[in-house]
C-alpha cells in the first residue's frame, strides 16, 4: 500500500481543488494519445501481460543450473532490475551488472565466473547501444571460447520484438529472446522482460509486483482528489521553480531505487518545451538514515531551493531487537527497542526537522518493502512522470539531448584509431 | 597525477589573476588557525603519520584469519572506506557495511557470516552515533553468543583517542582500538584509521595512497597559479550562484566516490554564514558512462543551473580489446577498439557536448585509477572544501543542522515505547 502525506504543506488541499481542471485536462490529453503508434504509453499495459510472465517463468524453470546472472545493459536496461533485485533476491543467484565499460572490473569478473554456471542477458531496446554492444562482444567471445557450441544456451537476449542487430542475431543463431514491446521505452521498461527476466532468476514474487502496479493504474484513473499520481504530479508542478527535487528513501534494500528515479525524472522531463525554453528539475538521490549524516545538514541550513519527497516504510517484514550491553550505558535509550523502531523514529524526526527548517517536504508511506508495495510505487512514479510531461509541455518519452554525445563518441573512436 | 582542465571556461585564467589576492587571503586565514585547538585541521597532517600506518600494518599481519570484514559506521565513518575499498580490494576479503539500521539486511548478513572468520570494526568518533551503537549492540551480542570469551579478538574499535563510550568500553574490556585524532572530523577522516584499517585488510597500497595525499598538500601550498585546490575552490566560488554542483566520475571502480564527495561538500558548506544567510550548493553525484543514459539529457537541455566537474582517468591499469563477431556488423566500429578507448571517447564526447550546450564544465584528469592518484584526489577535494569554508564565511568543520533530528529521534523512540 502507498499513502501520500502532506501534513507540512497545509496549502496543498486548497491547491488541489484549484488545479483539478488542469489535472483532468492533463490526464485526458495523455490518455487520448494511448492508441497512437509512437506514443510510448505501453508501460500502462505491462502489469496486465500475464502471457509474458508465464513465458518467463517457464524459461526460468527450464534453467535451474544458473548460479551467476550477468546483465549487460545500461540506463533503463539496468537501473530497474538492479533496484528490484537488491531488494528482493530470494534465490541466492549472484547478479553482476555490466552497465559500464571500465576494463578492470570486466576482467576481474571474467576471471571469477564459471562459464558453465553463468547466464548472460544482453539488454538493449534498439540493439545499438555502444556500451552494451562492447560488453556483449567481450562476453560472447568468452562464452564461445569456453563452451564451444553450447554457448547459445548461456545467452538470452532482451530487445525490440522485430528490429535491430540483437533481434537479427537471435534469429540467425536461434537464441532465446524476449521482447521489449514497441510502445515501451527504456526508462519505462522495468515491468517488461527487462526487469521480469532477471527478477525471475532472483526468485522475486513477480505476481505481487504486477498486482501492485495494477493498483497504481487504478489510482491513476481515479477521481482527481483520490488519484495519487495526479496529486504527486501536482506537488512537483507547484514547486517547479525550485531547481532540486530530492528523493530520499528510508530503506537499505531499496538503496538503488533513487538512481532509477533519477533517470526516470531527469531524462523524461529535462528538455526544451515547444517554445524552446529549458524546463525540468534536477532529481537528487538520497537515502535514510545515511544521508542524515551527509546531506541533511545542507537540507536544514542551506538554500531553500528544494522539494523533498521521503519514501518511508511503515512496517518491517522481520525485525530485530537491540540487546543491552554492560558498559555501554550511553546507549541505554536503545536497549530493548528494535532496529525498525529506530529507522522509523529517524524518518519521522527528519521529516519534521526538514519541515521546521522551511523546506517543502512530503512523504510517501509504503506499507512495507514488499514486491506489491514497491510495484505500486514504481508504476506510480511512471504515471507521475507521464502526467508531468503533459503539465510541462514536453515529450516525456524521447531523449533528443543525448544524440550529440553519441556522434562525438564515434568520431573520437575513429580519429584515435 | 591530477590535472585540471578548463578549456571550456576561457574566462578562467583572467579570473584567477583577478582573484589571486582573495585566494591568498583565504589560504592565509585557514592556515593561521592550524595550531588552534578545535580548528579541526588535523586532516592536513594525516598523510605524514607513518607511525599509525605501521601499527595498522602490524595489526593486519597479526590477523590473517579474517575472511569477512564488517564495518559498522555511518556518514564519514563509512563513505571513505567504502569508496576506496570498492576501487582497491586486492585481498579478496569480503566487506560488509552496516551503515544503516534496516533489520532485514542485518538479519540476512548475520545468517550468512561465519563468526570465527569475521572481524567487526565499529567506527564512531564520538562513540555516541545512534545507528552505529544500535548495529554494534546487535553484533556484540552475536559475537559473544557465538564465540564466548574469544569475542574480543573479533572486534576492533576506531574512535576518539580518549573520550566517549566506545573508548571506555575498549579500555574496560581490553579491546584493540585505533584513534581518530582529536583534530580530525568524520568527513575528513578517510586517511586516518577510519579508512586505513579496512583498506589494510583489503590489501590496498596504503603507502601510495598517502604519498598521493602528500602531493596534494604540496600543491595546496604552491603559488596561487599552481595551486590546484585554490584553483578548483575558485571555480566553485565563481559559480556559487548556480544551485547544483554535479560531480561526475568516469570509473566503475570509483562508483562510490561521488557519495563521499557529496557528504564532504554538502555537510561542510551547506550552512548559515555569520549574517545568518543560507549558503552552499547542492552536490549531485553522477557516474560515466552510466549517467549519459540518465542525467545527461537534463544536463544538455534542462536549465543552465549547474557547475559540472568531470573526473576522468587518462590510462587504464589493464585493458581489454573488443573482439569482432559475425552477424554483429552494426557494431563493427567497435571491433578492435578497447574498452578503455571507448570509455575515454565517451568522457571526451560528453565533456564537449555539455560545454556545447552552454553548461559550465571543467575536468579533473587522473593519470589512472591508482591509490596514488586517488589519494591525491581525495586530499585535493578536502583542501578545496576547507578553502571554500573561508571564501563563503562558514565553519567547514561543524554540522549544527543535524542536532534537531537527533533530539527528535530520541523523543520519538521514548514516546513510542
């Protein structure tokens, strides 16, 4: 369950009423595009796709020998699976992310892996991502060298259903391949095979994850005053003059979630609008309680230039009591409390201290760090982002600003020999 | 070696000349405090402390049985060791960071560890940090339960040389304890036993690390036009009207370095000055090439509200050639290139693309990701921060803004029973 708390923003209920027509119009305009090819709203349908889920399950069951799972992908192809696998790995399969091209860690990984127990998953919608292809060529060569003809069984491709070099290779070599639907973009793909395939090997509860996402779809379509994604989109819209949007998560298991959110928010909304104005706010990743000892000093006494969202779990799956110890009476206020009690007290204290400092802050309470609640949260944030695209007059589903970097990279590579 | 590049800031050499007297004065005023008790400038002396280094070496050699190293600490007690261990772990000792209080990962860790092969290092300058004491009480109880009287050998304390509950416990129980010097604060402590002890178990080259830091001391004291830390401090000073300072590192091994820098920068400089004004800029962590697929879209087309620093290695320790593959001709431009060549091309392309977009950006080139160069970089950034404290009129060495949160946490814990 996901619950919005705006107790320190007393002006919000009034603002919600005043902006209801604007929000209605943003939703209407977004949903009107749903059936247009190229609208990239396919993420709305992923939670209902039980057929793909079954296929992935069967594939996972047919490959019980996997002990190491190497995911080669970058950006939207890695951030979602990484965030969820860190939280919900129940199987003990070891995950390795080649989401970079630094040689030394790749060399170290290749030396440590047993190819006979390793499954390599190459993930790229277009099949043309430079970093992904570079890593893939290295691993492909390694699998062929170590396993001979058996290499095919150790490779699984996640890419466009029809086009691109990875789809062509899979067809030519008879490789197992899963499809990222045409209308689903990288940063909206976590509930497609991009996320579901690795998570099946991690032993996560995929049904619950998708069920949570369906709940987010339901709330997105609810009347404005009950529509959680319209409400948080409005919070961001009302504070768009503040340059920084901090996203602070009170869960070690969800430590990679802020990075996923940063991509979703920044790459979707940091653009030029139709008039050529530069729009967008900068998402800032933060963790609790760690950042109480790093960023909170700045949040409390530095400039009031931030909107802060705190994601706080309300109950643990399993807790641990803090035992007393002789000679450590300075810690006696902790004796007999629980770790989760301390975590929750710190989150509430920080929430209150940030509001007291004059920062604009709200909370999203998660019933617990479960696949259901986190699936809901992810789909909620994707809706929020799509709504903001409408409110800010930008296409939330493209990324024209990265083209120059790609062209220059090729130019440098060619010039340097 | 560390090298500053400002090719896309053509106005900088002129500004450096104009601001030389201001920089001289900031340095003079900082160094004048050096001998004052409480000035907290002890980080300047750490690279010379060969006696502590010898002591740590002897302790490491006396404990060859360690297979798992659990570091219990938060903020400045964890971020430095985590950043360096990720880059320079040569020993294969497994590191676990209890820098949070979420129960489920602690429970999972306790179930996986063999206490007989585990060394627990509890790290807190004051010895009173709530999260650290909570984690420590759990691990202390676990060690005593599993090992009986032998527990003492599996515990090592890093804390104040004289005061605090952890120092008292160590004295009472005869535990091995290392000292964080009086004049060294948490976020400036990475080259004290806070960092050196875990890094000794990681098998990192500590001599080289300290040698690099000594080089940073040398450049800090050089004439203004050759003083790297004065120059980068000026870059940040000249751009203090920009709310965001992105710190983008092109190295997977250094993936935790931005988090260390975020604490150093934000907690040192995000404060009220003497007139009560809120000062500081928000450090934004970023990694290359990963964030080319996440944040760079925003950096290119979003608001021009950032100063960007790129940290780029100039050569690899070991490289890997990208092999060709039949059927993947779309990637033929990569065939025969190396992973490092691609990394470097991407860094240069992004540097140029960001400048072309109108963002303010400079580069810090690291000769390679070696202990020497990284030791230099860390000490450089600590000098930069100390200089900025002088330029912005704030005490870079306190953190008054986190007190309310601590008080409220205790109040909530007590109220909730």
